[in-house]
């Protein structure tokens, strides 16, 4: 097997578009739960507007703090539907993207941007409506002269992201699902949605409010004795 050691990797396998379409029906929380309550990014990475939602394959970018040279390179390479996932080292000292770049991303047909760093031109970006998750805003502009890497594994918001993984983001945050696991998790997501809807219907319809599993969990945790109830 030949390993590509170039800083810029052009070829990788994306999650199947049909699976992306199916996954787009589910909230990030549902997918995170069926994935084992793992793979979510730190809550510091938040959408510019609660109505924003994204679902698509990861196009990964690693930059040095405060420099966006490789983001410009990635924008020239990514395909429509891709989610730019940028490891900006959680730096807040300068914005790595703003209105010009994100208008270009929208024009290029990207699904969204997830940025572990700051943005700027916040009011314009909210009006633009293009899906963006970031750690905050800063009016400082970036430099454009430090090398980085494209389509290598990155860490973004504490989550591991490989090129082609499924990225789903909404008002709650962003979850990363390994490309190889997506197909197996979608039936579990459908079942969980059905179960949660039934539970809410029971609660609002006057049924039992206490979860059926509560006493057993308390016994297992040593809070109650076997056979004891609340």
C-alpha cells in the first residue's frame, strides 16, 4: 500500500451521497447518541445562527494559528456538497474567514464550514445564511504565508476528523460520524427517533413521566438496594 505523504492530498473517499441525504433527516443529537455518545465537537464551536444546519462529507484543513493560506487552497480543490472542516487550533486572535471567503464558499456549492477558530463580518454572514460553525469572532484579519495540510486527519473541537467522514451540525453543535459507520447507524437513528416521539407522546398525553429504566439504573449505581423503589 502506498501512503501519500504530500501535505496536500487530492484523492480520498467521501461518504456516499445517498447516505448523506438520509443522514440529513436526523439531528446531530440523534446521530451522536446512536454513535455511542461520542464524536461530538466541543461546544465552543457553535453556529452563527441557531437555524443553520449542515450535512456532508468532511474536507479537512489544518492551518497554523492566525493563518488562512491553506483554506484558500482548499477552496480551490473542494467539491460541491463538501463541508470544510478547519483545524485552526482554537485560536481567537484573528479571523480566518469572513464575508468574502464565505460568499465564495456559497457560490462554489459547499455544504458549510466548521472552523475551530474565529470568523468576522458576523452580521453579513448571518444575513448570507451560509452554514458556519466557529468559536467566535474577531475583527483582526489573518496572515496568508504559513503552510499547513489538506485532507489529512485533523482534530477539530476535540473530535477526530478524517477526510470523507460525515459531518452533521445544527443548533446543538457538530457531530462527526466515521465514513465506514454511517450506513450501519442510520437504521438505529430511525429507531431512536421513533422511540423518542413515542416517549414524548406518552408524556404529553398523560402517560407515565418517570422513565422505566430509572430504578434499575439507580440500583446498578448503588443508590438504591435491590427491590427498593423511589
